C-alpha cells in the first residue's frame, strides 16, 4: 500500500502557482501558468515509469535505446482536468487519453459518473488521473474507482492543489494510489473550498467566472 503524497518543491512551480492564486489573474495568464505547472509535474510523476531497452540505429552505428515498458494513459476528470491535460500531452505525446465525467447528486451529494471513455488497453497501461483540485476527495475517489472498475491497476493521481482533508479521504478509499501535487494547502472552509486555494479552477480556466 502506498498512501504516499509527493509535494513538488520547485521555484517555477511556486511562481506560477502564485499567478494562479492571484484573484485578478485573467483567463489567458491563468491558462498559461497552469500549462507551465503541468509540464513540470510530468517530470516528477513519470520519474519511476519503467523502461525497456531497444536496439536503434544512429547515423553512425547501432546502439542501445529506451522506450516505455507499458502504454501510458492520461485521464482528466471533466471539465477542470482538461486544464492540466495540454501540458501533459505536450511532453507525453505518445499517451492515450481517456475521460471521466462526474456530477454531484443533489439528494445524496455523492459524485455520479455520467461519462467515461478509456482506451481498450487500460489494464496494461500506466495511468495518470488528472484533476486540479483535491478538496473533499469525493470526486477524485470516484474517478479512481471508475478506473479500477475498467481494469486499471497502475494509477497515479496528479493534482494541482490538495487539502489535507481531501488527501486523507482519497487514501481511505485508494491507499495504493500515490498523489502528486504542486501544493498542500491549509484546509477547507465551511463551503468546502480549499484555503488559501485559487477559487474554482474550471471557471477561471474556461473564463466562466
């Protein structure tokens, strides 16, 4: 069981995160800062992916090269997860992309899946679940459950900002999935928003504030 949480410590991540937190940052600069952080997160979250050797031909001779041992699949939770996706695919251009759509049931307040689409080789893939905010952890835990139900066994979770409460709840449900985040914030307020946070990442990214 993993229960691991990896908080990135990088000067560019800190500066871009400050841009995201700033209340008067417009959508253009919000998107760019999010894109920059996503690309930096890729390096940390893929650090332990397994590779295998292959024989390649350079212009001068044959030598040993490397490729990923397993297919790679990126799965953002709609819609806010799309904001991080472009940064990931810019580096991981070979990755397949799946999607999970969730909504909150007005009576039970529990997340419900209204859409999911995954590549057929999900069970053989290294999977990265993507969502900008880990607040209560309910939606993220449901997203991970959807992946496991579809056969995924090697999952990592990439999140921009996490609350300690959300991390705890997520790992209660999925102790085997490591969480990679740019920041662990103070906690949740009475409305279950992350503090200090950055507001609603989806609304700010898509300009629907």
